[in-house]
C-alpha cells in the first residue's frame, strides 16, 4: 500500500485533506445497514465496499450485492494471499474487506465506505491512520435493548449475548473520530454524508 492513496495533507499546503476512506461501525441493532442504504440512495458516487463472508445468505440478500458469500476455504485462501484490507471473526463467521476495490475507488477519487464491526475498524485504524472512523450509536441504551429484543421471538440467551457485545462496542466510542446518533434514519444518513464529503446537503 502506498501513501499516495491516503495522503493526509493536500500537497504543498500542509492542510489536512478531507479523509476519503470512512469506516462506519456500531453495535448490532443500531441500524447501520439501513442508514448506509439510505446514504447510498443519497449519493451514488460514493464507493460502498462489498465484504466477503462465510455466513449463510439470508433470504432477500443478493450475492455480490449485500455480500460475496464464500466458503471457508475460499476465505482462507484470500487471507493467505493477503487480499483483505482487514478481516475479522464475528458471531462464528468470517467477514473481510477485499483490499483492491477500495484502493481502486480511492485512486479514482471516489470517497469509500466500509460498514464493518469494531475489530475490523481497529485494524483499518492501524493500517490507515488517516481513515475516518465513525460510530453509529442509538439514542439511548433502552432503544438498543428494544431493537435487539425485537418482538420477543429471539432466544433470551442470544439476546443477552448480543447486548453484552453491544455494550463492549459502545464502550469503544472514544476510539472513533465522530459519533452519529441514529434517532432518524434520514438525519443520520445526512450527518454521515456531511462527514464523508465535508459538505452540507
Ligand atoms: P451481519 O452478519 O449481521 O450482516 O454482520 C455482522 C457484523 O459484521 C456487522 O457488524 C457488520 O458491520 C460486520 N461486517 C460486515 N462486513 C464486514 C467486514 O468486511 N469486516 C468486518 N470486520 N466486519 C464486517
């Protein structure tokens, strides 16, 4: 990886350039996918990374759209060939960001977004300190509990585990450059867009 992809200062000015790679993270149940989908509608010129995952495809998900669904052997092969910008294991499955498409988008001058979990966000921070890390947070802890508990159809043990993970993820807020509160999807997406492009809409 060369610094030219990620130069933190405008050449010759010493002024910090707008970050072009943005990581959006946040606890399970906070509404990351919904906010990112809204952002996609608002600005199709942004590059949205499509992750590889070993988890099973859910009904309604499109292979190559939501994720590239792959088996563990293919995922491990990509790890061995160092083809991921970052990857992590989450809830028993592997998730990773293919590196080249992100670098190609940045080279082409497109802002790029990764919607990934906390361990991945930390790895991006280590590999690319100039990336912008944004955490999407719920308006209150009670809201998140409500969203994760859903209609009460989930196994209480599963809900307890998800809440424990969410609590840890929220504890990492201090590691992020900005927080966006998801009270309203459209408003959260607008705030995110402002952080990415540096312009108000
Ligand atoms: P889900 O299985 O619900 O789609 O995603 C589970 C978690 O994995 C979410 O927090 C999602 O943001 C995260 N995730 C999705 N793609 C990636 C990736 O490429 N890398 C990492 N580290 N996390 C990812």
